[in-house]
């Protein structure tokens, strides 16, 4: 991967840009390094990395990014840096914050805690999704005697569901999307079997930003006594406010009778520091299948509500602080600013004849081309500094606009750079290098184990000093 997006691909150099430029440690230093020296080095590295996201070039990644907000959350974390939910007797504040986070998010998603809607705080969307799937596996075993559980989900569902299936021995039954890039209801119905313990829909899905027909899917589940999970990790803190602003958001939350659980990330459009998410359940009885307890350990009685034992209480405190200081008006104003930027960016895509949007979306959106190589377009945008996401099936580009894109001129710069990128690709087709060959190869290789091995090799590189 080259710096300009068009040279030879060198993944190792891209993953280790600081090799030889900063201190490197393969063993503990014999004498501790001075704290000032460590801080100075980290400050230098931070300065090298922050410009791209601070100036609005990154899709998603940093959802707020305002310095005053960052400074405030850092102060909150510092006050709670020693807190650990594993020791509730020492830090009861940690669960005060988490209980209130769950209640606030439940109410935002039309789930009344007084009527049983409940949940837990996790480390992020992947853990929230995995917790929910583990819960349905155990619920299906205990309540329905299902020994070989299955989940029914559209191909656009987040890979965290694949991870949960792999970790917990749940068979996946995937089905295709309709022409509008939403879950196909008839295909979903045909995928249900006696072993189905949960059906899944996204609001929105990550690839295209489209919202699945949650009402119809959840009704299929409800009439069959199956659990239904709405994954709103990405949009849970955006869609409620977009709906209040008049955008076309059909009910996707606990207003839908068949929805029995939801996931919603507080560290995305909730503007909390990275490392918190919420998983919600319609009843406490369902949530109990998530818990871990053991009573036979010589070290005493042990229990934990989520996968981790020790957890950073400072992150939950910072999450709580973000929610209560933003308030409803703050989220409404933030969403309006983001949606104004989204409208500018999407209108810009529509104005370019060679491009087309993928489906109708609210907030997150994606586009591709029937005339140009989308991955070459992605490389051309990377050359201009943009950090966007490439899609497969069909090839395309995903954008998660944030408050960074709501800064003056950023959305307009996106449109201008996109027009230039399209012109560049038209004038320079099939360039050597860049990410286009890698994406193109991954999309066409029939033996997917080759792609899996490529990704594993990529991760091996992470841990090379």
C-alpha cells in the first residue's frame, strides 16, 4: 500500500510506518524510560495520526472529535481510572453509571425499563452482538430443547454474527437482499427451520446504510416463538433523532412487538469514548441467559454479566458523562448537522453520472459504478487523503458521516474530490498498485480459504515489532 494510493502495495510498511523512526522495544528496558520522554514520543505520534480524522477525511472512526468534548471525557476518565466493575463493593459508582446508561438507551429506543426492558454495557458492538447470540443459544437450549441452534440473517448483517456463530457453535442460515439492498422478507421466511432460535435485522446495515424491514421480519419471528434481534449498533444513536427531524425512519426498536433484543453502540453516534456499547433485552428472563455464574470455585462465588471479568470503569463513567451532557437537544442538533452534511454528500454522488447510490439510506450511505472500477475510485480518494471503506458484492464505497463531516466545507470538499477522482479514474484506467488489485482478487477468487489465509497473514503482520 503506497502513500499516494497508486504505487506498489507494501502492506508491511503501511502497518509499520514508525519502524526505525521511533524507539522500539522487544524486551523490557533495563531501566525505566523517563515519563516525559514517553509522553513526548506519544504526543509526536498522535500529532502524525490525528490530522486525517480531525479534518474530516475519515469515514466513521471518530464520531465527535471536538476538542472540548475530548478534554471533558478525558477528565471524567481520569477521575474514574481505577474503577473496576468486578469489584462493585469498592466502586458501586461503576454500576450506577451502567444501570443509568442502559435505562437511558432503552428509553431512547422506546423500551420502557418499568415494563421489563433491560440490558448490559459491553466493550463494543461486536461484544454486544456476541452476548445476544450466546443468550439465544442458551435460551433455545433451556426453553425449547434445541441442541443444534440456528440464526437466520441477511448477507448484509455484521461479521460479528459470523464470529458469534463460530465461537458458540450456532449454524448460520443466510439469505439474499432484495433489489433495494434490504433483507428479503420472503427469503427470510424460507430460511426458518425448527432449530431457528433467532432472526436478525439491521437498522441500518453497515455496508449500504439501508434499514431492513424490521416490522415484517420481527413478525415472522413473533408468530413462530423465535427471538428477533435488531442490530442498531451503527445507527441506534442517529435514527431516533433523524426520525424526530422528519426523515423516513420506520419503527425498528421496541415499538415493534416481535423485537426481543437490540444492540446500540454508545461509542459511535452516542459520542462516548471508544469501548462501550449496550445490549438490550425485552425481559429480564431473557437477559439471565447471558450471565455467567459459578459456585464451586475455591476462590469463592464468582459472576460476571458480560464476557470480561475486570472492566475499565472509567469508560462507563465517560459514556454516562457523554449521554447526560449531550442530552436530547444535543443529540438532535448533532444529528441535524450530520444529516445536512449527508444530504450534500449524497446529492454530490447523484450529480455524477458515472455513480449510483446503493438503496435508500438515512445517515450512512454507499455508492458504486457500473462504468468505473470502484476500487480504483477508492484508491483515487485515498490519494486525496480520504479514509473510506471498500465494499464487495457489488463493488462499492461506504461512507459513515460524522460530526467531523459537519464542519464547514467538509461535505463540499468530499464532493469536489469525488468528482476529481472519477475524472482521474476515467483518464487512467487499470493503474498498477494500490488496493484495487487486492479487492479485485478477493472478490473473484472462488476458493474463499485463500482470502481467509490472506487476512490471517495480514493480522500476523500487526504483531511484528
